[in-house]
């Protein structure tokens, strides 16, 4: 066991993959000489050299598309798009090519590409640097969408993703990079097919992922003081969703609140609510509630940004609202 | 005709045969579209056959191809069977993309034919990526990337040109400049209409040539491919050509005159090569008759194959969205 | 009253707007000399000239961004992006600029821009030309999203959209262009704030929009033969959603099926289901059902494409499923 | 110093004053960031002040400005008050964007300051669109678009250059080439490192100049603006400069040496102009002291104003996502 940050865990995952598989390489803006915009790849250029740690120009569409091509031709690229906000410039490649090539080719060509990007708000970066669009990516057939929220998952999801024959997107929430904790010395690959119950409870299911997990756990802690025993489900993977774990929890607690940093309308929280409607309606003692981001571009000032995002008090209020 | 030097009569005959295969195949496609056997978008390359024909002749099976939605000829000359292509146009399981792709999305792993891409410019980064993988793996392969001049306006063109040259990737960019992007004439869409000069602005060795002259294209591609194999990075060829038919089956062609089309038809690469070979005593009517007969037989067989092909069961609808568990 | 197609109606809407307001102009690929990829703008170049009917190069991101700039500076641009599939290349401009500028500027600058695009499948155009992403756009604060499904709306929504001080996206379903019918000689602007009940019914609410409206009406007709009286709600506007009309219908019929051509997971149908859960759960006699597109890139062959999209039989089956 | 011709002592003094306003304002920003009064990303332009200073002097209030996230100086010299900018950096309602935008998103309708954009390259199409609107409305205005050399790699750069020249739009593109995009040196990101040559490849009249020489920039911008007003279409100026400080407050600057930074500091545009004016007898210590004192007073006042500013009520959170019903 040793002290680690989420950032360290993400870096270790890359180092480990680079060492274990010569086909793996990292490509993106400032991953090399700068050390990574969030310092995830710091030191890797020195360790692996410029052939495998590739600084790219500001050309999101081209280097993402090149990752697709390289993946189709024997390599295992890790493309880093600095943040999900800039991934909009590469969306054509991700949706029209990465997600469709296997299908369009009748299964002949696969795209074993991993794309990592930072997501989320909380650093007062305002309207163009604070999106949470992982829920949108989860709408696209052909993609897998991972949202590591713990050190174990930051450390372990990458290798599993690299073994996947299809494109996998990994979203690292910007507020998690400095989160520290301990990580087993032998920490390694983790499965990506199951959601995780991070806290057992019997009264209500709090379903969340990514940066919102920790706010949700905090809310659950608060609720326990007033005798409400909340279960916290970390989705971990947004596509495909693990219905079994979600419904299992909801059928047990008969109540659910979904916490999602995406803008409320059309966020992944809506899909989860709809699935509960379809698969577990008769088990519900109350309507499924959602705590999401306000329907506004993220404002710069701290107090307004805080107000725009899901926070523990709002989660607690939502739970009380459906416990009543 | 220029630089015929290294071309033997046999290789010239083969160029002629390949161009005719494409022409006749696509003429058949028109019939089949009208008969509603082929649906969706159908983009024909009548008039542009010399480019892919000459290019494929210079490439080895080890090289990779990336093309657009106007790629029947590219696939055909690359070696994908007329049967597999026709079955694809029918949407049958026996098609080269199992019927999933149709005319715009021909793929064939066996031929390293990495596909027809229908988002203009979208294939360029993929071609550069294929080349990057070859370079990182120390393979002396070339990736040939075909696209129309309209793609030069897309940001992806710019980004890819820069990265290909910056990283000295083994890509051969072949621009099929047929003067129009759908109905938009080049000078209505580009402030600099000299496409090959654009490539030079990224320091990519670039050349503009007559895409209606299969021998000229052959020579240029051979030179470019040799340079790329030497490891000097990407090369760019702008082949000036013309689309004799509509952009797709839905195009009323309001944007150009019949006269303009007729003018260009005089430069049709097929009679051009045939006549020149005749004059050089390398082609006799009997040769041509033989080729036409063989081509017709091949196409009839392809149609029969497609007709006899099978529809993928609806139960398999969601297949190929993801890889299937290795069994 | 005169015979019109949806295409004619869309063209009339543009002609009318160009005539009434000198600030209006149309910009996009092949809108001029070609006559529009779906012939909507046929004849307009001859009528209004190249200054106001602007053929653009294949540069979706730039001409969309230019529409934003022109809208900020006194003009009323109509940007045509041929199809939603290509709009992914312009998404950075639409989401990071058009949708955020008013907010980022504290309300100082508005973007009265209208972006029209074709959407949907049904013409055997395969995986890169058949997306229905209007539901995703409905996720973005700062945008309005319209989906005209009738001649009246194709004719009337554009003018209303042009009066809006903020960016409005209009999605024209490719299968509607040839739909013909009659249009009042004085047909003009229509409100965009309300959904429309296209068929009154008491047994079940079929909630849909765009290209799926007509399949849904057909299904409702079939159902009536077996004594099921379905109400059909045409959302018309996906953002903002008209909760009042939706909930009004659901409270009346106590059952709902949402029909949406988007891929099921994360489609706008999920948001509607979630809102019904939140606002009308206790009025429900059955779980809200969804009929959406299969989770696969759209295949080329007719039989597979048909199977991938919502069709009347599936709608009927879904209704029977919740009437049981 | 080159081409001082049309510059009087007063105008030179004003250029000096403006550059000092930016320098001191941003030095204060560093303090305030450390004091956590300013948050988020903060990008400073120390060393680059000559460019926006000279440019703004050549533009009229009728012209429009589009800038990046590194735009404090642009807004300040354009006339947005130090108070309104500082309040914005604090996130107060009194800020030039009502506190909603912060450092990266300064806007001011009154100054036709169309904003700081934080998606690299994202402002270019908007600038072209502003210019298109002016042209269509027959207004003889110029839109000045500032961006870093890193933006030249983006597809939007390519698309915008082509459209601006194709449609002869009245845009002045000003590339602030400080040799690095975050930590990526130009030669690691561009196959053609001569930025001004890129603009020429679209047939845009283009010039490269010393961005550390405020007088040279002033002359070039005046020439370019005059040409644009004559209706000849866009112009492009590449101003070679250097960022003395980190990219943002989070940048450890692993990618460049202290020596390199020190070398460039010798070319600091402020002492450079001051010394030259001194030698020319146009500047005395008393002048400089006066300017420094005025600037200090202005900045202290701005900080006091920002401190005294108010926080927007949380109840107003969702305001400005859409226009508010005219009341
Ligand atoms: C990004 C994108 N925009 C628009 C289209 C619609 N479209 C299909 S082909 C085409 C013209 C392309 O012209 P060019 O690149 O010259 O190739 P050509 O068709 O002439 O062979 C257009 C506009 C598209 N497929 N992709
Ligand atoms: C599209 C996009 N990609 C990446 C970033 C992150 N980023 C912010 S500034 C910057 C460097 C830009 O360099 P340059 O254009 O030279 O401007 P400079 O910062 O040097 O003034 C990068 C990569 C961004 N903001 N937008
Ligand atoms: Mg063309
Ligand atoms: Mg720079």
C-alpha cells in the first residue's frame, strides 16, 4: 500500500501499459514536453521517448482520426484529448468513424482505440471549459464509455480498455486528479462491465458516477445521521449500463435519486430513470429523482459554479423529498 | 502520351482492361439503380478511371488504400472481386462489407482496402494513422489516400497535411480534382485553386498532372511511391480529371453546361489510351473485343452472384456494432 | 389552398423570410448553383443572387462560425448544414460559441442565428448519413431545437425562429421532403412554444416528433380498429420541451409510449420518460414505453434499415404491451 | 526602430503608457491570483504587449475586435476600463461580462469587443462572420482577429483563411506568434514554421514582423487596415513575440530554458521603446514616473472597485442562457 493521487494512478496505468505492450503509445497535445495539461503524463516522455509519447499540434480531429487509423493497423493508441470540451472538434472522427467502422465493414475492421479526456467543472473555468458530455457519448452505438471515480479504477480501467477490440472513451473528472489515497502495490486491471455498490444501504439508491461519486458519498454520510440509510451505486461504465446492478439496488431500496453532473435535460440520468421506469416501476415507492447541473453554461464565479453543479445539500434535499 | 517508358504492351493492355472494367461495371450500376436493385447514394466515376487504375498498378498488396464514397473503381482494380462489390451494392451478405455498407462503404481486409468514407475529408486522418502505424512498426508500406478536391476545404485536410509532413509519414495523397464538389465549382470554393500548391505549403512534395492520361498518372505514382518507400515522408499528387456523369443519381446538374461535359468527354482516358496504343500498333480490334467480352462476362457473373446472394437475417440486426466474442 | 410538398413549404419559408427582411441570407454547401442537396433552395440563387444565397466550400465549422459572427453583427443568417451527420464538424462552433456567447458575455451579445439541417434515416444511406442527433442538441442550454413534422410547421417555424434572439436549430427529416398536402394560401409563422395534439384519444398517449409522427399516426389508425383510442402528441420543439402538453395528455390517458428515431440509450425519449416519472408518476396505469432506433449504426440494406428504425408495427406492439 | 515617421511624441508616449498599463495590470493579477481573488485559468501576456497596443491605436471605435483567452491587454487598450476588467477577473457583477466569463471571456459591446474565446481557433470564424456582416451591410469597418500561432494548426484556421480571402472579407488577422502553444514549440507542431507563409498560401496579403517593436507593429497595422478599408479583402500580420511568463498559473515551464526566457527579455518591448525615446530625447525620467504613477493609481482604483463589487445573486443562476423578455 502506498500513498497515491488519482493523477498518479492514471499515470501508472499508462506507464504500466506502455511497458507491457510495445504497441501502446500516447498521443495528444502537450502530453510530452509540457508533461500533460493535468500533469498525468509527466515524466513519460523522458521514460519512453518521443516516438511513444507524441506531442501533437492543436489538431484534435486529425490526431484522433490518426489514432483510429493506427488502431486499425496493429497499434494500440491512447489518444489524449485535453478535455471533453475540445473533443467536439474531433467528434466527427469519434462518431462517424471510430464508432461505425466495424459495422460499416461488416466486422472486418476493428478500432481498438482508447481516448482519454478530462471532463467536468469545479475549477472556475467557465462556459467553454466545464462541460460534462460523457453522457452524450454514451448515446453512441459502437463506443464504450468509462468514468473512473476511484484510484483503483483510474489505475485499472485503462489496461482493460486497451484489451477491448472496440473504441473505449475514458473520462477523468478534473476534480479528482488531486484526490489521494492508498493503492495496493499490486493494483492492476479491473473489470469494466459492472457497476459498483460503493456504500450499502436499504432506504434509497443514490446512483451516480465520476466526479459526483464523492459528493454523493458525503451526502449519504449526512443522511445516515438522520437515520436514512442510503446505498450508493457508482455506475463506472456509462455505456453499456449495468442494468442488473442498478435494478438490483432499486428493487431493494424501492427509491432512487440519480446524481449526474450533466445538464439535466437529456443527461444520462434521464436514461437511467427511464430504464427504472421500464424495468422496476412496480418496485418503486416514490418517483425516481434527479440531481443534475442547472440548464445554463457554467458561470465563472465560484458561488455560481457551485450552484450550477450537483452538491451534497441538493442530493440530501432530493432524498428527503422522496422519503417524505 | 508521356513517359510510357517502363510500360510494356501487356501492362498497357492491363491498364486499358482495368479502366474498361470500371466503366462497364458502373454503367451496369446505372441500370441496376434504375431497376431499384441498388439503392441509397450511388456515386459514379465515369471519366476518372485512369487515376485509381494507374495508382493501384504501382502499389503492392502490402500497401493500404483509403478511398471515398466514389470508390467502386478503386476496389475493383485493387482486386476486390466484381462479385463482392456488386453483392455489396445489392446489400447482400456476400458483399465485401457483408451488405452493411453499400456503395459508399466498400471494405476488404484481404486487400488492405481500408474503406470508402462518406464524410468528406474524414478518410485523410485515418490514412495518416495507418501510415503512422506502419512507420512505428518499421514496415516499408505505403498508404494511398484518395479524395476529391472538395475535401481540400475541410479543416481535416489542413490538419492531416501538417501532421503527415511533420511526422514524415508514408502516405501518398491522391487528389482526384474533377473541378466540382457536388455543384460547387472549384473557383467558387477556393481562394487558391491550385490544389497541388496547397500541399506544397506544408512542404509536402507535390505535383499536378493530367488525370485523363493513365500513362502519366502511372509514371507519377511510381515515382511518388518510390520516394515514400525511401522514407522521405508523404507525397501529394493532384490529378486533374472530370466527372462525366452526375454527382449522384439525384443530381440534376444545373451547375454545368452540356458543352462543358462534351468538351471533357473528348479527353476520355479510355479511348485516349486505346487510340494511342492502336497508333503504336499495340492494340488491335480483336484485343479490344476480347477485353470487352471478358469484362461483360465478369460483370454478368457478378450480377448473377449478387442476385443469388442472401439477405442477412433481421435477427442479426445489431451485429457488428461491437466485436463478437471470439468463438 | 394549393398542393405543396414539405420541400416546397421549407423553400417558401426561406423565400418569404428573404423578401420580408433584408438581413436574412442563406449560407451553406450547394444551396445555390446546385439547388440544395435536397432541392429545398432550388431557384433561390436566381431569385436573390449570390450575395444572399451563398454557396460555401466544404467547411462546416467555419461557415457555421461565420453565421454566428454575422448574427452578432446585425444580420439574420440561415446556415444550412446539409445533414446532421456533417454538423459534427461544426459542433464546436454550435456548442462552445453559439450556445454560450450570450451567457459568457453576461447578456451583452446575442446570436440570432438559425441553422437548418436534414436529419434521420430511411433512404438507405448507411452508417455515416443516417443519424438522428436532434435529441443530443436538445441537451444544450442556450439552444432551441425545432423539428417540423408537417407542412404548416415547415412553412411556419422558420420565421418564428428568425425572430428569436438566440440560436435556433431546425431539423428537417429526410423522409418528409416529398410528403405532399395542401397549405393555406396565407400560411405563415407558427408558434414554436407548444407541442401539438395531432390526434385526440383517451386510451394511450403516443408522444413523438419529426419523421416518426406519420408512422405514429398510422399506428394510431391501426389501433383504433382494435378499439384502442390513441392520442398522438407531436412535440414540435425538443428544447424547450412543452411539459404541460405532455403531462396533460398522459394524465388523461394514464399511459404513454414515446416514439423517437434516436438510438434508444440517451435519446430524448429518455428525458420525456424521466419527466413523466417526475411529474405524473401517480397518474400512470402502466410503465411508459419507448420505441426507438436499435443500438446499431444504420445498416444499408432496406430490410435491416427498416428493422433498425421505429415502425408502426413496433409502436402497436408497444401499446398492446402496456394496455394488457 | 523602424518607420516611426507618422508617430508624434505624444502618440509614442501613449504607446508606452498603454504597454505599461497592461504590464502593471497583469503583474497585479499575479498577486491577486496568489491571494485567490482571481481563480480559474489566468493567461498573462507579459512581453507581448506591443502587439495589441499598436493594433488598437490603428483601429477606430467602429471596428470590431475578436481575441483569445490571453486578452486582458487587448480589452484594456481597446478602452474597456481597468475597473470593469478587474471586476470581471473577480467574478463580480460589475465586471465587463457581469462576472460570468472571467479572465478568458472578456466582452464589451460598447467597445465592439466581441470577446475572448478559449477554444483555440474558435474565434477566427466568428471574426470572419462579423466582417461578412459589415461587408453585406456596406459598412467600411474592419474586424481585427487576434490569435496565437498554435491556432494555425487547427482546421478552423484553414477554413477561415480560405473563406475570408474567397469572399474578400474585411478582416485583419493578427497572429501573436510567441513560439509556444502551451509547452509545444512551433517546430514540434508545424511542418511549415513560417506562419505568414501559410496565410499567403490562401492568397492573403501577409507580412511577418518583429512583435517586440511597437513602432514596427504600428506601421504594419496602419498599412494593413488602410488596405482593408479600401475593400481589397483580408490582411494577415504575423507578429513574432515571446511570453515571458508561464502559459497559465499552472505551468511548470519544463519545456523551455531560463536562458531562452532571459534572452527574450532583453527584447522587452517596453524598455525598448522607452530607451529609444530617451535617446531621441522624447522621454524623460519625469515622464516615466508620471506614467507609472498614473498607472498605479488606475490599477489600485480598479482593485478597490473590484473588491467593492457585488456577487450576482444565486437566484439569478440561469440568467443569460437565453435573452430575457424585453421589459
Ligand atoms: C463533411 C461533409 N460535408 C458534405 C457532404 C456532402 N457531400 C458529399 S460528396 C460532396 C462533394 C465532395 O466533392 P469532392 O471532394 O470534390 O469529391 P467528388 O464528389 O467530386 O469526387 C458533398 C458536399 C459530405 N458527405 N461530407
Ligand atoms: C481546441 C483547443 N485545444 C486545446 C486547448 C488548450 N489550450 C489552451 S491555450 C493552448 C495553447 C495555444 O497556443 P497559442 O495558440 O500559440 O496561443 P498562446 O497561448 O501561445 O497565446 C492550448 C493547447 C484549447 N483551449 N482549445
Ligand atoms: Mg470534386
Ligand atoms: Mg503561442
